């Protein structure tokens, strides 16, 4: 199978030749630039500029040689843009490694920290000395809100005001034509499944605007005002879908929405609140996306969200990521048993909370083998570690994880292993 066929087969809940592998296909399946520089050195690969495509999380652009080496089946649409040197500016990572940042998001030094400014000049993010990524430091509605201006105010939040490639390249007059041209070029160059990072966040956009504590209080204490905010956000997201997806139809395979609904201990909001406030709006966006283009809908949604999965599936979700198996309720056996026929688990292939960071290569390989045997049967599984690979993960652990994903991901091997288990049981 081609990589694209492999991914799409898994999304149809059929078994491809092997489990598809995602690495860097979106902003939560990547690798910190510090770890990426160490990985390239460990593998003895040629020196190349370390480019930071996500300035906030400090994630690296993953080069083609790594994608090939690890048998990666995915690629993010942003890789079609900002290839030329003019879009990159030299900088230095917190550990002293030289790198390049997007020209529109160059950090600025101030006292004992780095800051990122938004398009209107406001400081939106801070990275104090000793930190490894930027944190939001300005919330437009923290003191005084204007629900009808919610979509416009998002420009003054770090997650919406500091873009990754393609960034400003596809803004302004002619932007849609440039977007389509870049997407068509990428489609012609690769047979990997192409992911388009749309966003469409609702709970998170409220948190970006108000700050988490304020938005929780708005949801709980002023339902009508909260609904006004969510309506304005949904309207803006739908308008963006109407504008962008028609020019990308046939050029992308998966559209990635985002909304972190969970915590380590379970959902951030009750299932009742999700059904009343968020589910109808998610359903409207996800349905419209599939009407506008031939795409599968994936939601990046961190945390323990088992209690919400039935409603997310009912709202039209095809795949969920990152399947945070260390959270309450996210036991992989139970998830596969109860939801595996109805949703694709895009992630959950290796625990990053403890195992990938602190395990030995042998422990990691066995861990990955066990998770693949649980999540892969019947399709509906794309291998990805749980969220991004952080800066302190040893390169030998990263290599062990991807070697295991490829070695144990062949469906013929999986069937042989299951047959042996059945024989021993008999």
C-alpha cells in the first residue's frame, strides 16, 4: 500500500498491510527542536538547519530523511510552504543549539525572558530563562469582554496570533490561490496522507480569550453570554471552512480540529454541559467540513475524555488524538473494546508521560508491542506517541519507539502473534 492508502484504510476500520505511522503530521505529533537536533546527531545524519515551525511549542520541521527512516505515512500541509530561506531567521534554542525561526515570529529579548509579539504588536507569549516553550500571557477578555467581537479578539491570543507555516503566506489578496497552489504541489510530490490543521476550537478559544478560570465561571454562571461567545466563534469557524475547504477538496485527506476537553483526571466539563453547549456546534462544523470536501475529521483532544466519546462520535468525529492513555478512564483495552468499531484512535501508541521519557529502549519496544496488539486489530488505529516528543527524551528511546512501531505493526505478524496466544490458551 502507499502511505495514503494505508492511513485511509485504517480510518475505514479495515486492516491495511501494516499500522500507519504519524510523526509530525500535526502540531501534537511532532518533536521539540532540541530533541530533534539530538536525534539527527545520534543517527549520524547530515547537518541541516533546525527549523522551528511551531514557535510556541518549539517544534521542529521534520526532514524527509527522518520521515523515510521511520516509515512515516503522514505529512502536514504546512510543509508545502515557507521552504525558501527568506522565510527563516537565525535564532538559538534554550540549550544553545542554533536554529531558525519563521520570519514572522522571531522572539524578542526582554529582561530575563524571550517574548513573542502578535500581528498588532502586543506581547502574547513569554518564555522565561530556563523554560523550553512559550506560555500565553495576554487574554483579551480577562478584564472586559465583548462576545460579539470574539473572533476578531482571537488575533490577540498566542495560539491564533502566532501562526505556523503557511502563516502569512496565504493571507491577503490571492491567499486562497497560493494555498491551493501549494496544496496541489505537495499532493503531486508525496503519496503520504496530507493533514490540514484547521483548528475550529470552542472551549479552548473561550479559554484563550477569557483565561481558563474566567471562562469556566462564564460557562457555569452566565449561560446566555457564554452561548453568544460560542455562537460567534462557531460562525467564524464555519465561514473559514466555507472559504478554505472548496479550494482544498481532493488535495488533503484529513482535516484536524482542536479542543482539549480533558484533564489527567477526566473531562474539564460535564457530559451534560458538553451535550448542551458544545456538541451541536461541533456537529455543525464537522458535518459542514465533510460536505465541502472529501475529508476525514480528526479532533485533537488531550486528557481523559472517555465519558465524552459517545457524544463526540455521534457529533460526526472520525478520529481522536492523542489518546492519552495515562489519564483516568483511558485504559486502551477498554477504549478499543467499547469504541474501536466507531472511531479511529490516532495515538496512544507510546506513553510520553513516563515510558518514552524514562524507560529503556527495551522497555519502550515491549510497551509499543503491547499497545499495538491491543489497538491495531480491525483497523481504526494510527500509531503516534501520546502528544509531542519533548526536549528531554533521549534519542535512543525515540529510535526504539519507531523501530517497534514498524516491526510489530505488520498485520500478518499481529495475526500470527494472536494465533499463538489462542493456541497457548487452548
